[in-house]
C-alpha cells in the first residue's frame, strides 16, 4: 500500500527501513518522478527539506550518507560504498516512474558514478558544484588525520558556510558537526584518489551541472567548457552569485532547475 503524502517536507522514517542508514521521505499525490537527494560533505538529509517542499510534482527521498548524522554508526565510507548505499535506497523506494538524482557537492559525484556504472539507475542527474578533480584539477584541503578530524570539520564549515553561521549553531549542534569529521575526511581522501571513478564517455544519461560559486569562478568556467565539449549528455548552467549551500539559501531556484531539466527530458 502506498504511504500517505507528507506535505510538511522531508520526514525521517523511524525505524529506518534500511537498518542503520537513516532515510527521510517526502511524498506527494500522483508524483511525476522520484528525486533522490544526496548531500555533500558535513551535511545531512534534512538539509534538503526546503528543496523538497518546492518539488511539488515529485516524491523526494534523502538519506544521511554513511558516517554522517543518523548513519554515523556505519563509519566513514568510500565512494564505492556510497554508490552501493544509493543502490539500496533506490531498490527500497521501488519508484514506478522516472528517477532523478539530485547531488549536492560530493553527493553529485556519487550520483554521476552510479549512472556511469549502471545507466539504468536513473533517467536524469542534476548536480550542484560537484567536484570532478580528474577532469579539471582544483586545489583541495588535504585529508586530516583521525585525531584532527573534529577541528577539520569546524574549519570546513566555517570556510564553506561562514564563521557567523558556525557561531550561530548551538553547542550541541557544533559538537554533532565535529563528530562528522571522520566522514568528511574520508570524502576528502576520495578526492585525492589518483584513479578516476569514471570517464565522461561512460555517461549516457542527461546530466545538468549547476554552479554559482564566484570564489572559484575560473575553475567552474573551465569545468563547464570541458563538460559540454566532451559529452553531449552534459548541460551546464551558471547560477550567478549562488553560494555553495544553495539548497538552503535558494531552494526555489534549484527546484525550478530540477523541474526544467525534467521537462526537457520528458516534455509530456
């Protein structure tokens, strides 16, 4: 029997249907597709709540990637493990219509990796500022040792979000973010892997790549040029001025991008 709609936004399922992998869901009546939202480093599924409320035509499923928040007991994961987890989440959700993968930052890397390996896994990927260092190299933070991971998590948050946002967090929330340090370190380690997880030629599913970080504009402009010149399946859109946390600050704009990409995929 189909679950009831959840108009208030994403809601964690308790107990989790996938054991120690924390899963959240937002259901609508007569969904046109199912969006699986994958978060980036030092984040969690609930950060997609604002976005899910604006995806009125779609069911939305999100989960805390292993090592983070509600899935912390699984320990930090490799890229291969994150891909396997996504496979399990999709299989559990058993969508009857099209599948859209929305990946923020590292989450987009997971999404693109799965469709490079299993094109049937999704019909569309929308990625926001996902790192592809083997396509266009970009300096990145050096992975930290385990004993410094809590400090690295705080520094990462301050750099990517802001000092003011960190200071606004409660002491409990700051401590929780620090506990996600080992998972963040594992993500950064994956970014230094000399072996490319996939080549652009491996992808034959439409990918809309979005970016807006003006601090790294030259990097994204070059990456955009490389993606579009190398593969007919990639389309790139610059959303000028959007911060890296656009799913929190500009959910309306990202929701419109998801809908537009889907509409071009399926005009009906």
